[in-house]
């Protein structure tokens, strides 16, 4: 089965038309991207909380290992 760039490009274009995009084309300005901005904020908050969670447990286990090795 050979690769056909033209067919591939047409299939990509067809699939992109089926996709839903995180903005409202009827809105103007920043309001157009409300869903995109809201989703980005949720992701940033979640990553910050997850990073804090991992950092706290890393600190706990690091101190636990220091305590065990000091015995």
C-alpha cells in the first residue's frame, strides 16, 4: 500500500471539518475564546495542585529516608 500525499491531505481536511473547536466562531474578541481560556485555567490549576502534592510527598519520603539512614 503506497503513501499518497494528496489523498492523505484530503483525509486530514475532511477529519478537521468534523472536529469541534474550543471557541465560538459567532463571538468577537476575547469572548470568542472563553471555553479555551477556561479549560487552560483548569489545566494550570490542576497541574499546580498535582505538582504541590508530589512535592509534599517527595519531601515526606526524603525525610523518612534520612531518618531511616541515620539510625
